[in-house]
């Protein structure tokens, strides 16, 4: 019997998949290093929400064969250690594109249309003073820059095309023909920043992308630009973002992710009215939570028992595992 740990709660639809195959499944909600080391010593697989799995913890898991992220980011896992020990790292590559893309569109529209300020005008008795609202904008014919063109970036592009926007893509790992096949245009990083009316980030956090957008990049952007990040917080230098928002170097920003999560109560972003903040829940619609739970558990089950059914594109380190 295979033993699988759920680090954090997932939808019951995922549990059913493993239990129907007679796996022993248990949930861990104390994410302290001490508890994880105590609980994970004899597991074959781990389904992971948001806890950190560093080398110190993984070294105490001699039977471990796969860590399956409930999501697509994996900066919380020591991938180098997994590679060295031929242990798989999986993500839910097909589950969350729609939910995240819709979240980005919501932020684009709320910020561009000044929805929350308009709502406040009505509630505070300022209905007849609507001319005092700041200028607000359409997406129609605007330039939208997508940084990273995986499944989420492509899902966003598809939705933006419905607004008859011009879609530009910056992704060094995707060729021009693929981008053009999606009715988008490939563009360089600096040039894209300079022409964009809307920017959305869809790339992993690593040494190359850490603080990719900082003060120099904000100086390239239009003052009417709206920047949205639903990927990882560290990709944007938050100190530089606060500077750009306070000094009207850009029009607004939408953040679902932060350099430190949760953000501290004295984070200056919380005091600004031209930034829209959500608690890293872009992928947590009910429909998406069900899909991610199922895909997470399928990744574990198929990797342990039936590689023929495994979606190998979900295995981050498939090359290291010769899959």
C-alpha cells in the first residue's frame, strides 16, 4: 500500500482518487519543520499546497518518489535535491490557466475602469460628482504585454483578443511561429515595457527573474500602464513598485502575490489606492480547486503505479528522470 501525505487541505475529489486505489492518505496542517520531519519519514508521495520542503526535510524521506504541487509554482521545493535523488516534482499544468487568466482580466478591468472608486462615490453620496473621478480607460485596441507564454499566458491572450486588443509576448523559450499562431506578436523585454498599456506576469521565480521589474523598468513604462502579477511576488521589486505608484510613474497595479506572504500589516502597498490586492487566490475558484486536487493526485498515483497514464509534461524534472 502506497502512503501519501497531503500537506495542506485539498478538495475531496482528489482524496477519492487515491483512496479508491487503496492508498493510505493523511493530512498535515502543522507545517513546522519539526513536524514535517516526524510525519514524512515513510511516505511514497507528497501532495503540497504552500509549505516549504527544503533539503533538511527531504533528506528524512528515504521512500519518497514524488512531490506533487497543488499549483504550478515550485520555488518552495528544493528541486536540486530531488534531481540528485531521482525524485519527481510534478505540477498541475492543465488545471489553473482559466481561473488565473480570468483573475487577471478582472484586475485589468477593475483598475482601468476605476470600479472601486466609482462604487465608493455612489456609497458616499457623491453620485453627482462623478466628474471628479480620475480618467479611466478601455481595453479596446490597447497594447497588452504578456511576460511568459505558457498555458496561463496563452489563456490570457485568448481572452484579451476578445477585447480587440493588441497582444505582445515576451518569452525567450517560445518561438515566434508559436506566438503568431495564437494571433500575438513576439517582442523584446524593454520594447514591450515601453509600449504596453497593460502588463501581466506569468513566469517562475528564479535567479533570472528575481526583481526582474524594478525602478529602471518602471521608468520605461507609460504613465497610463497597469501592471498585474499573479505569478510570484519576488519578480517585482516591491520597494520600486511603491515608488512608481506613489509618484504616478504607472497608473495602477494588481497583485495576487507578494515578496513575503502574507504581507506585513505595515507594508506600504496596503495604504495606496491605485493598487488592487488579493490573497494569492487567483487559482482558487471552486472549479479550479477541484481540477487541481484531481490533477495533483493523478500525478502521484500515475507516477507511482502507471506511467502510461502519466502526463509527463506535468513532471518538472522529467529530463533528469529520463521520462
